[in-house]
């Protein structure tokens, strides 16, 4: 059975994260937000395939397609998660969680989806490194990926204290000079020699918006927002 699990946002965010697991155990994924945006893939491990088969065999969900659309007013912004697999279909709120009987299956698929970011096929990574940190965009993976920016990119650097309270923020407008398609070895520096002042126990973040990236590999350039958080 081919399984597909997608998390989509609407309104204030256009984030999309997806996973498809084929009959042969090949897992492919995509995302338009996070530290990496683009396409990812790997073969499930034998343990993952065994866990997935067990979860499918024990699935007790019989609700068919379930969705709040048309039953309750649709909020101006929010998120929705959808599972599709042959005769199995469910749509649910990711905050409240999946319908009864699907918890184990969704947990396994979500873990695989989250892990796939470590095995890029074609993606753009937001890399922040160095003693006086440099912010760069890097191509990761072995296939080229289409990327575009209609104007300068917005780069936000924000500092928080130990209570997660924002104490400082600065925004930079950076011309990325994107070539349209990038491949292995490509990189572009956005900011150099950052000096964020982070209090003891605090942390800082960098976000970049908005790129247009062919994150699904279907030739459609979708909005992508990258983010990075210090350890």
C-alpha cells in the first residue's frame, strides 16, 4: 500500500510538509519551510518497515474520509493534516491529533517524515556557522533544484533571553542574485560576521524569506521560508 501524509497550512503561513511511502519501502518527502527546503528520500530500514506493517495491520480506524471542511466554519488561518492510502483516508487537526485507531500509524509516518531532512535529494539549506557567524544558502543533495527570488530577501536575526523573551531583532534586505537553478557545490553568502549578543541561557534565530523553490519537483515554484535556531 502506498501511503501519503501531508501537513499543510493556510492563511498566515504557506508551509507544506509531505511524505510518501511506496510499496517497496521507498520514502520520499518535501517541505517548504525549515532549515532545509526541497526534496528528500531514502529507503525505509527493515525495522521501520516492520513497524509500519504492524501499525497498518492493527489499524482500527473505520471512519473513511474525515474532514472539518463544510461541517464547521473555516478559520482564516490554520493547519490541516491528511493521510491517504488506498481505501484509507483521514483529514485532521495536527494540534488535536489523529482519529482514534490511527495514532500508531501516524506516529511512525511522522517520525520518518521528520528524519528525511537528513537525506536530501535536492534542497536549499540555511547554514549559520563560524565564530563570527556567516549566514549562507547552500545546495544540498545530488540533483539540481529550481529557485527564484523576485527581489531582495529578508533576513531576520532575533535574540531571546532564557525565558524565551525577545530582546533584540534586526532585519536585513539582501540581494541573493539567484541563478534560477542551482546544483551540487552551489552556495551564496547572505550575511557575514554577525555579532549577536546572547545572554546566558538565551538563544538566537535567523530566518530568510521569501524564496520560490520547486520543493516538490513538479516544476511549480512555491514560496519557501528558511529558519535556523542556535543550540
